């Protein structure tokens, strides 16, 4: 997994919402210099995961529902449905001909790195970034 553009945008969307009561998607896109179409896509993912809420109407807009001190980069990855695997061979259900007996040193090392990456993403709360 790389930090995708969508994940970067999601963190920027959350940053735009920080400290505001409600803000429109158009305002978020303008404030963070994001393409409007992707802003809507990211907002939909964040809405589904309940990290963000929305309200319709004249005084409507998007707002944060999550606590930035406990919401992590890992939570953002999950909300966006990102594939967290650094390589295909460590995905559940992947049948690697080189690791059928669990003896592949590469697989073992990739799993160690993946666990370390996941741990770091889980330790990085959004309040540290914003």
C-alpha cells in the first residue's frame, strides 16, 4: 500500500472540517485546493464510516463526527476501503507457490513490515497531523 491520493485528500478534507461547525463540499474543495469530484467521493466514504456527518438545508454542510485525538490514519484507510497490503503475497487467501509450507523468508519479512506499518498508522492520530 502506498498513501494514495484519495487518502491524502481525505486527511485534507478532515483538516478543512476541523474547527468549523458546517462547511459545504465546494468550500472544502476550494479551501484545500482539491478537485470537487474527488472531494465528494471522499466525503461519501467518510460519511459511510461515520467519521463525518452532513446536514441539508440553508445552514447545512459537512461536519466532523470523529474525535481527532482518537481517530487515526489507519481509520482513514479503512474508511476509504484502501487495500492495506504492501504486497499481494501477504493478502488473506493468496496462494503463493513459494510459500505453501510457510517457509518463504520474503513472505515472513513482508508480514513483519506490514505489521509495523499498520501499527504506525494506528498510532498516528489526526490531531498530530492537523
